[in-house]
C-alpha cells in the first residue's frame, strides 16, 4: 500500500478565487474557465523561460479529476517538461484549496501545453540556452 501523499509538482505560477460568474449551468466551475487559467499559468512559465513572447499552439492533453466549486482557491503549478529549438512543453497542474477552516488541498486538473517563442512579427524564434 502506498501511503505517500501527492503534492503539487512545479512552481506556483497563478492563484485565483473561483467565483459565481465562472460556473456552468450545473453550478460547478466551467471547465473552459479552468482551462484558460491553466493556459495563462503555462504561458507565464513559457514566457519566463523563453525570455519573451510565446503563443499557445497545442493543448496536448487535459484530464479533469474533480470538480471545482465556487469559493475554491485555484492554484496552478507549472513544470517545463521539454524545450526544443523554438517550442516548449509545460505540464500544468491545477489544485484547489477547499474550505475556509480546514484548507483541504486537492488536485483537480492537469494538462500538457505546447508554446512557441515568437518575435515581434509573430515568427518563431529560438529559445535562449540557460
């Protein structure tokens, strides 16, 4: 039996409060809202690593594990998994802090996003070596 508790992987890149305006007709937070927050977090990590502008070119995978509720604090963690000449892949995990008093933390969603570094004319540009 594995008693190891899972923890977020990567750097905390974005944190926000899920609000009533972000819900779907069932009253849960809309998956598209969560995906957009994750894309913002991944884009911030890609921009920092590539030292400039990046654009999203693919959402390679997306898995929704648990619903997000109004009042949850959504925390997006990013980890750069692959760096190519002009593109990079960023794994994004979305965790929530649920409950005002107990602060339960749950992984709700994860995905793999691909970004391309671009210049001022929106043409691909090389990602600098570290």
